[in-house]
């Protein structure tokens, strides 16, 4: 058995979703695939994912195509090329993917490679592993034909140099750290991708939730999928995306599942955490949901030929 196969969902004895939800049906409307992404940079990501679906690509191909857009955009300073660096001035990238079969791949602390999401997919499809990190991930990417490049733009370098004068600790919600893309294709199959340059000016070597299966992203093709953005450390501690999917398995609708997962975090911080986390989710029947702890959060939804940005208020 491949190691990544251990990440496949399914506890022995769990009832089939049709029994849990009663009238739950797979969304198989060929004209109505769903693409759900975090933040405003989810709009161009959704456009690329939609084009991939229209050209015959499946959910995994679409999620990867969507995530690659902000990775290549130097104006998106929390993802890929142009991402804000760590405290030492290095752009380090994290990403993961998970497909409809339960297979998964990820890379963490990857440097000099523009598209970590594509490297993560290569890990998933071409190796027996789930995660590669640091220099090992870089060497693997190069061996797979990925081009090395300097990911630190002049704009991000200038911002980092300005920061070094005061070295004020940044918070994740100041940099909108993650692009997560969830897709349901015309066959009803689910997949997702998550990619980031992480917490701006973080400690050298820091890895957040984005490359961790079950934290930044989780897909169960029988139930649904979920992804996170925000303070990765707290998402990891609560296995956030996995929790959202498991709550949907228990019968929660997607929004309520996102809210309940966030309630676990809020409770741990005495009802008033000083950081942001948001979740997005798609249930197998095509229903979507989202929630955030405080302030506000934006997600991009592409469905029925429309691609729109939606804004929700925080729970507290």
C-alpha cells in the first residue's frame, strides 16, 4: 500500500452518505460544475479552473490550474512569485493537493520554484510519498523539469527591507496568506489545491497549515471537501479542514460545519481570538459553505457560467 493511501478517508463501520443525509445526491449536472476559492485572487483562479473543466479536464486538473494563477502573479504577495519573504529575505513556499481518490501530495519550505502546487501534484502522482520538504523538494522539482528562478521581486524585497528596520511581527490576516481552490467537476468528483508563501517575515523554516493534509485541505469524495485560510498554526492544532468534512459526514450543512470547526478555535481562546481563520467547503450534493472567525472574509464562487466574489461577516 502506498503511504498516501493511509490518508484516504473512511472509518470502518461509517454509514454511507446516502444514509446519513437521506436525500443527498451527487451533483452530476454537466453544465454546473462548482469552483470555490479563497479571497479576491480566487476570481482569476476560478476562471483558469473553469477553462480547464470546459476543455475536458477533471477536478484535480482544474484545481491545480486555478492555484497556478496567483502563484505566477507578482502582485499576489502572499502566494508564489512575489510572495513576501521570511525574516531572512527568503521566499519559501508551501502547497498541497488532494484528488477524488484520496491520494494527496505536498511540498513545504520549497524555494526557487514558482509553482509548488504542480510540484505537489507530481509528488502525489509520481512518488510513493505524500510530502517533500526543503532542499529535497527543490531537488525533486528540478529533476521533474521545473525551472529554478528568483522568486523575490523588487517590490517584495523593498517591503522586507523596510520591515527589517522595525521588525514588527506581522499577523497572517494582514497578508491574506493562502489561495485554496475546491472543485467539483461534471462527474461530481471533488478535488482541491492549497498554496501559499505563508506568514510574511516568518521565522526561517516555518511551515503553516497549507501543505498539511487535513489541516489546510481535505477531500473525501463520498462526503465533500474543505480548505482553510488564516493562522495556520491554529488550523493545524484543530485539524481544521478534516474536521469540517467529518462534520458534514455527521449531517452538518457546509456553513454550519465551517462554523462549528471555528467554534472549537474560538473556545480555546476564551471567546475572542486576535487572529483570523476562514473555511470554505463543498458538500457532495453541490451545496457550498463558508465561515470566518472575525472581521470579514471573501470567497470566489464560479457556478452556472458566473464567477462572483462574495463577502461574509465574522462570527464574532
